[in-house]
C-alpha cells in the first residue's frame, strides 16, 4: 500500500490543537498537507489548487496513538467482559480459542481491529501480538495492517497456549526486518520479547524495539538484563503495576518507554493507588496509553483517556485523604492528551514523525466535529477532546496524507463483507473449540 498521499489538502478554519510546544499556531486557522506531510500551519493560507476541507466547527489535531493493543483478539470482542482473573482470560483466549487460529483468523481479527481503530481516530497502533503461532500467522497479521492503511508497529511474540511452538520466532525476525523495517513504510516489526534474554539479543542485533508486559506481582527484571545495550529507549514496558522502587529506578536510568492500560489494568486488578502511570511520571518517564484488549472493551482510546483522568484523580485524592506527604497534583486534561498522542509516538519510536502537528511532520491528522449536543460549546479545546468527544464525533482521519475516514465513514471498506467474514471466523473458532460463552446471546448464524 502507498505510504503517503500525493494530493494537496487544506483544512480550513478549524480549531487547531497541535500538541507541539514549539510551533506557533493560531487557535483557529488552516493546515496544509502536501505529499503526505504537513506543509504549512497558519491563518488564511492560500489553497492554490488544494482540496479544501471546511474545518469550521471542528477540531483539527494529531491522530491518536494506541500504544498497546492485542489486535489479534478482534473476533473475540466482549467475549468475556466481566473477567477479573488473568489466567481465566488466558484459558479462554489462548487455550480454548487461540489454539485454533488459522492465518485467516489472524488476518480478519487484525483487519477488524485496525479498521475500528481508524474509525475512532487512532492512526498508529503498537500491536502486541502474543499469538505469533507461525511465520504464516505473522505474515497474515502484517498483510492486514498494511492493507488497512493504519500506521503500526507489530510486535512478534510467542503464543500463550500450550499447543503452540515459538521456536521459529528468533530466526524469523531477520526475514521480517528485511521485509518490513527498510524504507519508510507505515508498518514495521518489533519483538514481543517478554523476559527472554536470547530474544532481546536477537532483536537488538536487528535494531528492533522490544516489548515486555511487566506486572510486578508476576515477574521481576533480573540483573542479567543489565547487559550493556539491552535495556534502553528501544524497550517498551507495558502495565508496570506494583513494581518495586529499585526497578523503577533502573527503568528510569535506562530511559525506557512505559505504556499503561487504564481500563484493563483495573479490570484485572493489576494496579493500586501507587498507580503505575504516576510512578512513571514521578521517575521522569513519559507513559503512553493503550487499549490492551477487545475481549472486554472496544478499539476506543477516548475511553482510556476518560479512565486515566478519573483513576489518577481518585488514587491521588485517596492518598491525600490518608494524609500522605508530597502527593502528586491532580492530572490535567493536557497531560492525558499527551499520553494519547506525543507519548505514544515516542513509545513507537516515531516521535520525530508523528504525535504533533508541525511543518514537516507526517500528516497523521484527525478532525472531530464539535456540533454534537454533548460537545458544544467548545470553551476549552483539549478539555473537550478528553472529556466530551467520542468516536462518533470523529469525522475525518488521515494517515500520511491519505484519507482513511471522511464524512464519518471509513474509506473503501465493505463493512457487510467484513462482517460476514468475521462471523465466519468466529464460527470456525467456536466450532473447533466447542466453547460457548455463557449467556452471550451467540446465535447459530455466526457459524455460517
């Protein structure tokens, strides 16, 4: 797929939220896109043959960055919305259903999630794939990402079920790096390395980013990972709940990236009032937001922003109520939006290309309507984005200058066809596994 648009597009008269601390931009103005990049930002820009989009009554802002999402779970949407036991979750999604995934199921799940993300204003995703059952499964996921037009970092990781082998993964990384990490394509590959030291070494030899899900109750970062060159800004640690202080100090000293998932961290009871997001901030790190999974939630980063704001305020207020000293200040809406844009871009290693609106940056842009009765008047643009805007307000989505959503509709997507294919995939998984969600209302036609 083409990595960038070639036409000129002018967003005219919109409320500009650039998230860029250097770029001077009028609060209401124009933004010009040319050859997939932002060419100009200002007031009353000349169109000069560009296609003009009337952005009046809308906010023009950077695309959202979903910094942690298991996109292969797409067909399992809300399959276990009430689960609170991590190992019960693994039993269903990995042992019961995931073990029956064909490359086709991987393709359809990843495609469904990618398109749902685009529809919700997410232009970049770090795809945490802990189901890379074979090279063919990985290729299917990458083809789905590439075909969707989303920007993605696909992290290749071991499948969680006991039937799968991960022996192919270290050797397959070079093939994947050669195919996907050369040039400036939208889709790149990294390693979901967990705490496998050999996998970390293989990834570092290929200059890949390394993802590790880190829950302090279940794992520890051993001193063997202090090997020179292993721990650094190329690392992404997700969850980071209930980590000891010495571990936070090591992560901070290495300058790693931290991602948190407010809704799923609460769902599984991973976090407490020590609050991983706040721990990261307190140690000088810049935590980003991820959705994590669709088995309970949906591909909606606005929901994560709502949850982060509420959880941080609640946790810090509780600490103040207990008379703790030096309790961090309440979170601001600006900090929440930074976590969903700027910090996510940094986690993906794309901080020089996306996450803000500035001249020369990639044109990953969304336009959200503010004419909804729940949204207007816009007294504070960032507060409106974080606290009032929902996915239904996302009118236009552009990735590298190419439209992926216009007028509230995905571009070039046959939704009835996709729905039929996804239902067929779900039917295969249910038939092959014999699993039936209790009280789910799953109908026989899903197995057609």
